[in-house]
């Protein structure tokens, strides 16, 4: 088998037909439960969920989770067609898409451009490029959605160099009173809450901006590793000055693409503000193209080789594992003692748990050094391909290219939209009377309004 395919959709799998039947039936069941009009009030929702509970036996939280997932899917025509023709994704995976979308600002989810971009990005993620490829995990699905949100969000941000619109802000009567009622500017991002708990303990709740948080989290983690203590105790030690540490924070950014996003191994794609702040602190730049082919004679990786491996793998590479590569071990495919070199071509990142399984020789793998693909050979005689998801992996590099083009397209589109709005305003269209809301004549479950009443014979 050499055609690109998903391992889960291989008809030769023993479980294939059971899985397809289950995924299709579950999808159709939830489709049958989908309301045919918007559920606008709590009363509507209570009625609908009660009826569905009596007929499906599904609790309210699952009803809202899966009905929301289908509503979200209905805004993604390409993904919907793919789901209904292949049954690659089950309801849980569709719910993972929806829960990530739910975190997007309303201004973005109201925008068709976002849904088109998300449809394209998800189709890209759900198109196999290797034979027997592993399905993306829910965590990768959520990362894909978040990346799309970020790409649209940043492109939608106002251009600081753009001229101020005519008219400007409306002056208020007493600016002094308004200003004194607002919290001080420096307190708006970094907030510390100290709370006395009933059992005599004290709870600290610290919220900081992403750049500061990234530096603090890296320092606390490094101190905890060095002191072999919990991160909480490491933070206390650092605050009290009992311990000190020196930490290197690695960030990744493509140098050959303008406006390329910046990635941190724990935070993921950074906001523009955090990326700019951390970029100013950079003291050393590592060339990842060199690190890709670098070698050392020692068992331990050099900082550059480890940085490359983390940037390529991003998570533990064991099938289905989501643990972050930054906390994982670099595994020699061919053991160092057996002559295996300490180079990226012979290594992948594995979390401690899966590193132990691998050294038990329960499974074997091969690495394609060019693409970062890992071929896993499983105990049942089958094999699967895991694609790398880090910023140095080819799929992510391609996405960054797409992102750059999307930002240009989005800015052009926003400028055209603003021009059209000015034209509309000029013509007085905005003064037209809004359409009155239409009354809804029936409750929103799947029963057409002209269905005759149903009689039960006794
Ligand atoms: Zn793992």
C-alpha cells in the first residue's frame, strides 16, 4: 500500500467495519436530534433537552456538546462533506473542533473569512499525505483551530500606521473623573490575587502577560528539574531567594518568510506582543538547518540538536501521545552503544513512559530524516505513519506560507470592505429600517410545522 491513507480507514483492519458502523450510526443519531431552527431561549432548550433525554437517554452536557459540534460542522462545508463520505472523524473529534472554535472572539466567528480559512486548514490537516497515516489527535485538532483563529485575528488587528478615521473619539464632559474611575494601566495585565482559605492555607492566583509567563514558567520548570522538587516548591524557593537558576528559553521563527509566527515549545504560537517582547531578549540564534544534520560523539544531544528535535517533533512521537517534546527524552533509534549516532536522523522525542516501552523492545520505528515522518511497526504486524507537527516539520512550514498569503489577502479584503461600507454610508443605506424579527411559530425540534398531530390508539 503506497497511496496516502488514514490507518483508521484501512478496510483490512480487523475493527474496520465495527468502527465505521459505530461512527456513522452515532453521527446520524445526533443529526436526527438536531433542532431545525435556532434554540433562542432557555425555555426552548429545556424543552428540547428534556424530549431528547427521554428518547435518547443522553444527559444535557452531551446534548449541548454534540449538537454544538454539528452546528459548527454545518459552517464547514468541505469538512462536512469529508466527514459524511469517509467517517474519518467521530463525534468526539467534531466536538474538539467546536470547543476550540468556541474560544475565538465573537468578531471572528461572525466572519465568513474565518470559516472559509478554517474549512481549508482542517481539510489540509485531514488529507493524508502518507500511507497508513495516524489520525491527528484531539490536541492537534485544537492546535489547528487555534492557529487559524490566530492567523485571522492578527490579520484583523488594526494597522497602527493606518491614518486615524475622521471624526475621532467623542469628548466626554469630565475626562478627569472618567480617568480616576479606571484602574491604573500597569495593573491591567499582571494581577495577583491572594486569598485566605478556610483550612488555614493561602491561595495565590497570579495572571501575567504571555511573554512574562513564558519566562517565569521556563525558570520555574528548570529550577524544579535542578532541585528535583515540585514546580510549586521551586517557585517558592526562587521567590524567597533560597535557590537561583539560569534558564534558556527557546523560541522558533522561520527566517525566510515575512511575518512568520513565533512558536514556544510549551505555549505554542505566541501572540504578536509576546513574540516581539521575547525577540528583543534574544542573545543567540541557532541555525536549525545546521542542527538538522549536526552530530556529536557523546550520548547526550547538544543544545542545538535537542532544539531541532523539539522543533520537529513538538510532542512525544508515540502513536496518540500528546506529552510535550520539551519535557521528553531524545531516543536513539539505533542505540548509542550499538553504534547509533547522536544525530536528528537517528533520534525522536519520546516521553519517559514511552521511552521505557521502546527500550523494552516492544515496538520498532524508522525515521524519515527528510520529512520527520516516523514509521511505527506494531506488535500485531501492522505499521502506521506519524507525521511531525512542530514548526520545523514540512507540514507546519507549508502552513506558515499559507498564513503569510492569508494575511495579505485578509488585509486587502478588509480594506475593500471598509471602502464599501463608506460607500454604503454615503448612500444612506444604513438609515434603512431594520427588518422586524419574525415570530417563530413552532418549537425547535425536528418536526415540520405542518405535520399533523399524532394520535395514539388505545
Ligand atoms: Zn508518550
